[in-house]
C-alpha cells in the first residue's frame, strides 16, 4: 500500500478485504507499474516471444527470442501468468520444474433452468450454495445472470473447489438456500401468520423479505403453487413445498463460463520446488518465480493481485541482493 501511495495511487479497501485503486480502473495500476519500471531503467523487449531458455556451461541463462536474438542473464525471473495450457509452463519445465495440471478457477456456473434465467439481474446480499458430491458449501452475495449464477458465493466456491469441480466435468447438482438465516420451520410459521392475517391476498404478491418480488414469484411457481392461490387456501403440502423450495432449490449445473472469461487458473509450478523466502527455485539456482505461474490462486481477483505484488517484490529484492 505504501509503495503504491508513494507513486500517487490512492487505494480503497472493500468490505471483504479486497483492495482496488479509487479510480476503479486497472489502467491506473498499469500506468503506475510501467512508469516505475521505466524510472528504474528497465529495458523492454516487446513482441519478443521466448522460444527457449537454457542454462549454459558458464551458469548463465540464454533466452532465445522468436526474432533470433539471444539474451543472456545471470538471473531469470519467470512471471508469465497462469498456465491456461500446459505449454505456458514449458520454460519452467525445461529448467527442471514440474507443473501442477492447470484447471480453471473463479468461474461462473451455467444453468439451463428457464425460470432462473428469466431472473437475470436479480441479486441477494446473502445466500448459501452447496455441491453435495464435492462436499462444497459457501455463503455470500449471489447474482442471477443470463446464463446461470455468479457473484461472490459462486466465485469463492469455484476457487476452493476448482479441482473437485473439474473432476465432475462441470456437471453437478447445485443446492441454493435463498434464506440461509431462516430455517424451514421458521418459514412455515411465517406462512401460518400470513394465512391468518393476509388470507385474502395472493401468495405470489406477498414476498418473504428480503427476497425480491420477481424471485419470490418464480419460487412460488416452482413449488407447484398456482398464481391465483390465496394464502387462505394454501394447503399444508403446498406450504412445505414452498418452504423447501426456498431453503433447498436444486439446479443442474451444465457447464461454466468460457475459458477466456475466467479470472485465474489453479495450477502451475509446484510450490515445494520454490523457496518462498526468496522466490528462488530449489532446483535451478538463479531462477525465480512470481505471480500466477506458481500454483497459487485466491478466492477473488484482488487476492491474486496481492500474490503477484508480494511474490514479485520478494523475488525482485532477492535478485538484486
């Protein structure tokens, strides 16, 4: 934080601990880093793909660029980003490292349910989602999209369960509790109160707070209750069905957001092959790592930036010393 502040970048802290520039623009960070690099005398080789890297008999690294140029260095830092494909870690592998198989992380869930998709744009401050086959459960804000479900609760689940959900081929049952702070019994008692005090009103017209009217209507219909049903005529079976629909709606997830839309990947250079005090390779002296090329991924984008800043800072200082 001090480093960015000293370079004119004001930061803000979100309620969940994530930090962003007050401008809410990634370009602010890009400009800051580029200016700092140029001030430090960094030489950039743009549009220069690295074809191969080897360590010669003199202990120096030789980088062969696509244009035929050879660059030599005493130390080498790999900060090439996530391994969306195994080939992205080929330089690390060529220097003796192993790559934990890359799988997507921080993705949204594709759900074909027509009634859910009709609610695109609806959000809840707190919901609970779970995937029983993978023993995953998360709480947090939930957002309904045109393709299914997103929001912090889903993104956190996709991060913690990245490998488990990959193992299920992104096809699995998802349970949603729309009111995690209320039990089914408490909801049924509220229904009884409405039956007594608002019996003449239609069930679909009296949502249970904090559910939106659109979401409430679809939950009522999904429970098999007709639009013209009044609270006075709702049956015990219908009440129980609606209460269960609220605390345990089941959807079938049939995919995830496309690979290009994901924030990060899970996988990369295996962590037991790196000295985290210096970020230097335990296998190839003089080789350093930073960022998502390592098998690190956080539960939201902000924490992944933090991992990049921290590992880059440690690696840079270690190389300078």
